[in-house]
C-alpha cells in the first residue's frame, strides 16, 4: 500500500529509499518500470522470446544482488549495461561468436570501465538538463528526431510545424544544446 504512493518518484529517489532501508519493494518499482526495456535489450541480442524472458528474470536477480554490494546513481543506464553484458555472456557460454558479437563484447568492456561509464552517465545527465532548458518547440522537435528516430516529415506531421520550421528548430536546438552543455560542464568543474 505504502509503495503505491511512491510509484511516481523518479529513479534517484527510489534508489535513495532502497539504500536507506534496504527494502526490495523500492527495486520492484524500478524493475517494473524498466521490464520492457530489459525485454527489448534481451530480444535484440538473443532473438528468442523464451530466452529473453528467462534472461529478464535472471537480470532481476542479479540487479537485486549487485545493488546490495555497491551504490548506483544512474539506475536506467546501469541496468541497460547489466542487461547487455548478460546477453553477451550468454553468447559466450554457447560459443555463438560472430565478428559483430566480438565487437559488441569489446565495446561492452570498454563502456563498462568505471571511469568511462561514470563519464557517460554524467554526460547523459547534463544532456537531459540541457534539453530541459530548450524552448518547447525545440525540445519536442529534437526529442522526436533524435530520441524517437522520426524523420523530418514525421516530426512535421506529428507537431503540425512546417518542414522548414522543424529543420530550423532542430538546428537551433543543437546549437543551444551545445552552448548549454558547455555551461553545465563549466559549472560542474
């Protein structure tokens, strides 16, 4: 009952509650929130629905175990890496290596290096903050174009902006993001 009131809390607040009292219900809210993300990652790599479902359950258990050992600040990006590494390890166990998988494993190892991983998390956080500073038109256009992978035409159709307006908003948003990111990085130092 008490936990239902907290489903609207963001990831960071839920992680703080978990680290404060160690109650797995907080993790349950987070894992429920990202179940489809996990399933999607597993399907992308494993290409087998049953194997993907099993992997999601295994990842849940691993997450619960790992979070008791050390503190994670950016849950979603950390969870994504756990899922990706889990899938790559499944390939390794089965001996299903291809050039693409070898490259994926090498990239996963590089990405998982603590310093690099923390830097990427920090950059993602700064980028999210910078996006929030954009005006509404720029924010919606850049989100649809880059994050949702929509074409200029699809963005135009969805927003009602002309094609020229969409291109202009995206161009201005990129420039403003670059300026905002530089400011935010300077403030971090």
